[in-house]
C-alpha cells in the first residue's frame, strides 16, 4: 500500500498560480503511475493529469496548456504546477497512485479556491 500526502492548496485570484505537491511513502517501488483528480462541490471526482514511472504524461482537456505534472523520484514526490487559474478550477485536489492492486491509493485532498 502507498500513503500519499498532498500539500500546496490555498486561495488564489483568477490568473494566479499554485503548485501542489504529493509525497508518497510505503510501497513506492510498486507504483506504475501517479496523478491528480479533483472534485468540486456537488460534482463527481474527475481526472486532471497523470504521469507514468517512465515520465509519460496525460492531461484532461481542461488542464492542457495550463497545468504541468512532474515527479521527483529521488524525493518520492509528484507535483502539479497550475498556471492561469480560473474560478472553475476551484475544487478539492486528490493525489492518486496506481500500483499492481485493483484500486488506486488516494491522498486526503487539498483545497484549491480561485476567486474571480
């Protein structure tokens, strides 16, 4: 099992930037890919971005051109750099890790609020 702890959320004005971090511990050797999902009030959790152990990235259409996912394997940490934030980006952002098990591991979430 992998334990995940997010940080870096907060309140920012529209057009601003934030960088989220996700620190992984536990069975990190088993991780195939990591990523971010988000959940806005009253909405289902949705995919934002992911990165494989080989560095291949994937983004939701809403994130392309504004968000950048990266990972520092030496620090067992993944990042999400979010630029040009919009009010519709307001959500709780969750880090996830996919290993060989049937379900991904999730972090506890970090709140991102973008004011207009």
